[in-house]
C-alpha cells in the first residue's frame, strides 16, 4: 500500500473523503500530486456500456483522471477496436498516453500498478478481482462484484487474506445526501422501518436470435469467455447483450437492481434474508429473441419478522412507479414514508402523506438514471477509493458490503430460475434444504479458471 501523506488522520473518521474535501487546506490537495502519493492505475474493459452510451470504462477514466496524483498506465480490453479510442481519451485527460493491452494478466505483473479497475462483463468481475488482489493490487470492481454467490465469498476471503482494498461500484454509498438519508433513517426519521420497495424501468429493444458467426479478428473470443465454459460466438452477444444470458450475465436484477437493493439494505440495517421469492420472466418480447433472463421481475426478500425489501424491475417498459422516470425506493416506517429518487434527493412524508422534509432536487423532476454510462450522480466514489489507498479515508463500499448486497439479487435470480421460494440462513445467506437451488450457488468453469482463495 502506498505510504500516506502527513495529514493521514485528517479525514480518516469521515464517511467519505468527498464530504471532507472542502475542508482540506490547499497544501493537502497538492500533496496528492507528489511522487510519493502518486497512484498508478490500470483499467480492464473500456467499452462495456449499453448502446448509445460510452460505457463504465470510459466514465471511470473520466472520473479518475480528474483526481490529483492519479495516472492510468494501462487500458485493457480483449477487443482491440476499443483500445486506441480509450487510450486517446486517457492521454487527452492526463497528458500522457497509457499502454494498450489485451491480456490483464500481463498487467498484473507490473509492480508499478497500484490498483486495477474492472468494468468487464459480469462473468469476469470476481475472477479478475481475485487474481488482481493475489498479485498485490487494490481493486475497484463495478457491480455486481460476482457472477454467483460463491465467487463473492471467495473475493471477500481473498481481500482479507492479501490485505487488499476492494471497492464495489456502489456509487450511492458516496453521495452525501444518501449518507444523510440512511443516517436519519437509522436515527428514527420515519420510525421503525419495515418495508423498502425498489423500482426500476427501462425499455430495452429485442436482441433477436443470435447467429453463429466468426468473431471479429480484433476480438479475442477465447479470452473474452475466460472463466465461462466455451461456446461458439454469436452475433448478438458482444459488446452488451451478454447481460441477458446466464453463461456470462446476471440479468437486470444485478445490472441495475443491485444499486437500489444496496441502498435499501443499508437503510434497513439488515444483512442476509430468511426467505427469498421471485416471479417474472421474458414476458414483453416473448418468442422474439433468445434473451434468457427476465425482462419483468419482482424479487421479494424477508429479513425475519416485520422487515422486507422488494425490487420490481422492468427491462422493457419505460413506465416506472408513479412519479418516477426510471428508478427509486419508497421506505415505509411506523411514523411515515420516505421517497428516495434513486439519485441524491428524497422527501419525507408523515402518516397522512403530508411532506415534512425535502432534501436535494425537486422530487417531482425525477432524473432518468437508466440512460448514459453515469446517470449524473454527484458522488465521490472514485476519490474515496484513491484516498483509501493513500490511507486518508475508509472505503464507502468495501467488498464485504458489496457482496452482501449483490447476494440479494443473486438469490432472487436463483429463486426465479428454480421456480420456487428459497429458505436461507440469516447468518450467511446460504440456501437451506434445496439441492436444486444450492447447485446455482456456484457455476461450472472453463479448465484452469476456477477461482480459489
């Protein structure tokens, strides 16, 4: 780990480095630019966004290059078509061209690299993060942190064993208003919180039926598959629609649902459920393509007597819950209701639905968080990760929390796939007395790629 600068304890007690940034003297900020505090990064997956968006990879390049004392030494992608554009953007941002690489394993051998950012397809998240931590790198991994529950458990164990910082891309953990909201809920703002209902809506077009074709010469299809069992390339998978196939993706529940489930779990102060149910399916464009995951799904999670969280996702409808363009959470408590817009604004109502408090933007103008690589969140997640490496902050979304929230959506998908509710152990989230469902706790791996501690 990098040696911290002289004001190490200045923000150590802060919830987020961003909350304390305004209080830092200019000498502290300049210290981040000194050679001793320089953080060298590599990023894997520089084009993984939805059609019409730049992708999380480029968005993270923009965010991290804006921080003092941060430099990208490598951009990595198994599709060479995306390397030069990403390198060009990075050079423009930091004034120095990064190296271009197709195989992340070579980058892990470079002792200059302090941390790896992972914005690859989901099936790569945990295996790549695990190898990076074992190689001595800190890791920023986009949600979901794993493709299946066992991977998440291994990643948590590896981070502890090798004493590496692993942050999941749960950006709402680094929004001051969301931190305030959860703190106020914990302090009894709406009384005893018993239910959180999460909503997500987006219209995704049909992907058609994939045809087996030869992949582009610029794409290393074998390395793209990596940990996943091998199959032939089809023309409707890359670069985005892998999300909807279980071999590589995790459906909308983990593509977007994890963000809101994480906030709901945080606010409610719960960890593992006792019962999980799910209903839904490929209902909107049924029969029009080979999309496997649900486009309509409701996950219901019970956390013992009197506490529950639900997530209702619609990948093929733009109509959200009343008042929402795309997503949000409604929290129900014994003394009132809290309406969170999915970004940085919330409104509190009493039991007669009278507004008693508003924080952030006008909730009547819900932002459309479904569009773009970064939905305009005013977060300090990247800065929090960098300053945690320097020793000046603590991670806002450490992998333990990331895994726990990711697991909620994974259990929902398992219930959906087996077609019945699950009973789960509140101590660790493991599935009880259900061999069919428990078989989905892990997956089959390509030879040589199975993650280990």
